């Protein structure tokens, strides 16, 4: 029986002419060009139209580009939300000569008695708090391994007021319903944004002492942030102001490409 699928009767293939070959190549390469550009355009469009990330996670980057990092961040957030504590050490293990590193916004000398911490509530109300007022609050101490993203770490000993005690004392509990705390040096040259759970973590301090002595100028006199669940970059020295918001506060190193969350 004759095969209904057979095409033309078999015979010697007619060789293509040069013109036919060229036009066939052109067709193929132009066709591939169209298909590939379509794919590229489609890919670009998919990214372009991709949703911005969920609220509180990273700084409005396009979602697919940040998916892996966000997953890590969310995993660690869950980890920290049950208040896991950073490892602490006996006082004797703390460095006597505490390493000093980087002084953006810590130029000149602060007059500790004139210095005031400016607390900016979201309502616009501002509290001005002197260092002696903060020293009257219950004191908390911590000895932990301070880690800098540049690769060094050092066990150091800090004292001050727990951030969450400070919140309670100044009746700022409503502010902690917001997603972020922002802190800036008095001259606004160094600034950090901290997610609220990390700020409220029981080991986070507004520190005014190192090795049981008032903070020296180069360690951020009279008040600095000690936040053991984060890398050194977030431990802002010489706090001038504290604010609260749902929008990510500006962050010096995040603006330069470092991870905003910067958790350990
Ligand atoms: N105001 C201010 N705070 C800062 C910095 C800075 O440059 N300016 N550097 C940060 C970095 S990168 C680190 S590792 C620690 C270093 O703190 P130390 O000098 O007390 O060791 O401070 C952090 N806080
Ligand atoms: Mo650092």
C-alpha cells in the first residue's frame, strides 16, 4: 500500500543555488534575532512589571532580584522573633583595649553635658533627653563578640539602658508598632535604620559605658547603639536623634550596597 505520509517521490536532491543559500541563512538569522529579542524583551518586561518586595523586607528592590536574600532574611527574622540571645561571655574575657573603627559623624568633641538625645515621635512631638536622665534608668550590661563586616571581631563589655526599657520609661510603646527605628549622629553624617524586632531585642542597648567607664569620644560619647544581633555597621556611635516609621529610614551603608538588615 502507498504510504499516505510520504512526500515527493524520492530522487536526487536538487542542490540549492548560492542565492537560495544566502536567503535561507538570512531567514534563519533574522528569525533567531526576532525570537531572541522577543525573549529578552519579555524577560525585561517581566522584571519591569514584577512586584516590589513585601513591606518591611529590603528597600523596594524588584522582587525576583532579591528573592534569595529575602528568604534568608525572613528565616533569620523568624529565628530572632522568638528572642534567641546572642552568646555572652564573662567580663574577664572582654578586651581591655577596645578596638576603635571608623568615625563618620563623630568629628570634633561632643560636650556631654550639653548633648541631648532628640526623640522624634511619628506625631511630630519631640522629646529632648539628657545623658543624666538616661543614667537614672535601670542599667543593663553585656559582654559579647562585636563583629565588623570588615572581618574582625572582638569580645567587648558595654553598659547602658536597654532600648526596650527606654521605650517603656518614655511611654513610646505606640511607636514600636511601626516597622523601623532610625538613628542619626547629631551632624546627620552617619545614620542607620533598624527593624523594630531587632531594636526591641532584649540585648539591644543605648550604651553610655564601655568597660564600666563613660564612653570615650571615639567610641561614640555620650551615647551609642549596641545591637549584638547586627554587624558593627549598625552600632551607631554618638546618637543624636531617634525616630520611628513604617518607611525604611535611610541607612549609610545600605545606600552603598551593604545589606540593609545586616543581621548576624
Ligand atoms: N557614627 C558612627 N558610628 C559608627 C561608625 C561610624 O563610622 N560612625 N562605624 C561603624 C562600624 S563599621 C563599626 S565596626 C563600629 C565600630 O565601633 P568602635 O569604633 O567602637 O569599635 O561602629 C559603627 N558605628
Ligand atoms: Mo564595621
